[in-house]
C-alpha cells in the first residue's frame, strides 16, 4: 500500500475543528502546536510537552498530599508543601510527557494502513489506559492521606474522588486527542467524536463509582483504628529502665566467674531473652523498637542516616539500598544532604510519650530517635542534648520542656567534670594507652547520661528511661575499629581482657548514681543488647523491685525485648496496645499485684509525627554526624 502524504497545517486544523476535536479549551491548548508547519515528530513532542505541563499542574499537588501522609517528617509546613509539589510536578510532568509521546507515536505507527475506526479506537484506548492508571494512583494516594479512614469524612472524600476523576478524564482525553492529531496528518478519514457530553458524564460516573469501590476496599484493608480514650489506674509503682548497649552475656559470665572479679549485683541478675530478630549493627532501629514495642518495619527508624531534601525542613529515611543509592547520587548534585536519623522518621510513640500523655511524669535521657523533642508532655533529653549543652547557642528541640535548657546549661560544666572523675579510674593499669583512652571516653559518655538523669531539674518521674551506649562504643572501637584489623593478636587479646573492667564500672555507675535513694516501690528494668559486635550473642534483661517477685529470673522462652514496653506501661497502670509485639512479663510479678490490677488492652496508642518546624534554629546535624563518625557508627 502506498504511504499517505501528510496534509497541510491549515487543512489539518480545519479537519480537527470540523470533527469537533478543537471545541474544548483543553483541546485547543494541547493542539496549539498544530498551528505551525511541523513534521510528525515535531508536532508529537510539542503536544506531549503541553500534556506534561497539564499533568504537572494537576498531579503535583495531589502527589504532595500523599507524600505528606506517608512521610510526615518530610513536610513541616506550607512552604515545604509547595516545594514538594514543585518537585513532584517536575517528575510527573516529565513522565506524562514521555508517556504521551510514546502513546502518540505508537498509535500513529499502528494506524498506518488501518481503517479510520481502528485508528480512532487505538487513540481512545491509549487515553483510557492513562486515565485509568491516573485514577487508580490518585485514589490510593487519597486512602494513604486519610490513614485508611477516608470515609470517616464522606463529604471531603467525595470531593476528592470527584477531583481525581476529573484529573484522570482530562489527562486521558489529552492523550487521545494528541494521538488523533498525528493520525489525522496521515489523511486517515477520522469520524467525528461519537461521545456526547452525556456520554462523557456517564463515563465519569462509572469512573467515580469504580474509584469509590476501590477506596472502600483499600480503606477496609488498612483502616487505622480510632484513638481510644482510656483511663490510667494508678498502681503507685515507679519504673526505671536502663538500656545497656554492647553487652555480651557469655563474655560477662566468663569474667564474673573468676576469683578476681569485683561484685556486680546489678548485672548478675541478667538472664537471656529473645530479640526482635533485627540486625545487631543498627542500634538506632533496635532501641527504637524497644522504646516503642514494635519492630522497625512499623516504627520507621532504620540506619544511622537520613537525608534532607533541598528546600525542605524535614527528612526522608534511608530505606532500601536503592533509596540510599539514589540519595548518594542526589548528594553529588546538592539536591540532598545527609542528616542523622531521628524522630522525624518515627511513626510510633515511645513508652514515655504514652505515659506522659496520660498525665504521668515521664522522662527519658539519650534514647535513639528522640530528637526533635516535640509533641510530647514527657521530659526529654534527646540523643542530641549533650551536644547542645556543650555547644550552647539557640536550642533546636534537643530538650523538652524548653525551660530545662538554661538550667542544665548552667549545670553542665559541673556534670561534665563529675563524669570525668567517675571515668578516670577505668583507664588505670591498662598498658595499651589507646585502649585506655577508648575506655575513658566511653565511660565519660555513660556517666554524663547517668548524672543528667538524676538532676533535680527532672523531678521525680514515674518513668525514667536512660540509654547507655559506652560499652558498645568501646568494644566496637577496640575490636572492630579502623585500626583493629592491623593489630597483632597480643594487643587484641589485651584489649579483650580490658573490656570486663567496663562491666564493673557500669554496675557501679548504675548502683551509685542511677539507683541511689530510689523509693522502695520502684521497679528497675535493665535491658541489654549485644550491639554491633553481637554475632550470636543474646540479649538479656533483669527486673527487680516493687511488685516483682523476689529472686525472679526469666529465660528466653518467657521474655523478649518486645515485652519491655508493654511491661513498663502495665506496671504504670496503662492498658497495653494490641499493636505492640510483646506482652507484659506477668510471670515475674507478684500474683496479688496482677489480681489487683488485671491486664487491660486498647487497640492503639495512636501514631507519632514529630514537628520539624520546631527543630530549625540550629539542628546540629553536622555536629551529630561528626559524633556518630568519631564513635564508629558511620564512616
């Protein structure tokens, strides 16, 4: 068959107008490039650019709403929303332009030698596929934006679905007329549009019903339970949670059994327990799991670094290796920059936040993912608190309430000096001076946290949680640090022999600082994790005091790190959320206490979203990254 010759531009315009394809304003906008003489490819890509512009204007804001629901730490206000919408408009605009170009060219090639009806059906099919894909996308994003409860606000949801249908029909129609314009250049005898405005409304109605049904199905599958109202039943119990990172029970037991070992009554109570089955090399994820009671896949904190996107206040988590690779590429062109992982990525409440929200006095010191200290009634000295106390300057949500900062800032020189004095003795009689420096530096870090936790400014909390990272930092640097692989076996053996000194130091620090003069009704929960040099090492816990049965020891079949948060909240008189992975350690408690305070449950404690806007004065990202690097967490 002989190839048809392209028709003139004026004739093409008249043909499209006569057939009704230029009646609508969007048609005239999309097909404006046909007013000038161009070849098929020139017309195709210019028309596609206009479709891309339409998609950018329509999909950018809609996608920004979905991003806000899935990554609440990324968008901190109206300015961030505009920037995110601009980024996404660029992405979706480019994607729609390329998709339009591909569809138009495919329809044009398929129309060669085909009948007019077949060519028109191909163009309509291309537009329908794009419209359906767009509608599915917008419907699922709206479900995410509503946290699975879209139909709780039916008027707003109906309006959103109507907008989604309108956007989808408009983009699908634009794709169709772009393809038809190219087909018309080949002199195919196109019929006039068969779809009247009544038929268009019918199509939109069918699309609306389909989107509503899909939204109902997706919402029922992922519906977020309503926030419950529940009462606290006062038990009179206070709880102290002490987290020790880097503790290897096997190494400790071998050392504690020797005749020369000093008494360590706190650590002697430890017994093995189950882990969350997480990567030992990621303490941020592990200790956030302990604090929230849910695994990392639910709470959202993973790795040591997140990324700040150019122009935004919030951060985005590291995520998969693909996300990390893309972030590395965008770092090179300064679209993103690394930031320490923190509470901006966290989606679940920590146990002290739950307790404080219900009127209990709760405090936490140095726990992972506690910065920025916002949206909480708890006393929070975040994992950046000592950096701020050392650096001074305008606080950026490192401490909460903000009134604590000037008080502790004045006390900081004395606290730092006292911590140095407590740690000094640890380096004596260690012949390897590098090991002595590592031990003392780690001991100072732990002593600072312990001393801050007992500062009078924190009051007498019903729940006090403290994280001590020194042992993990010391053993990682001594055994797996940058220079460790090149050390002779004799030096490595000496370093390994020096580590038990830290066990004795920790036990004494806990007894003489953290637990000094506590009321008798206080329950002490010591939680350990093998840390980054864990290998096959087990986690261990110890619980004592208050209503805990005397001399109780629990084994791995009866306790897990997932049980820490529910145990603490139960002891304080709160119901336990069914979202938590574990259950309270009922078997460790006095049966009379359990009978008096029966276990209660609620569906959820609600989600957590930090306020990035409260953390913008001087967030110490650079200083925090440098600390993580110097302590061996990142390279």
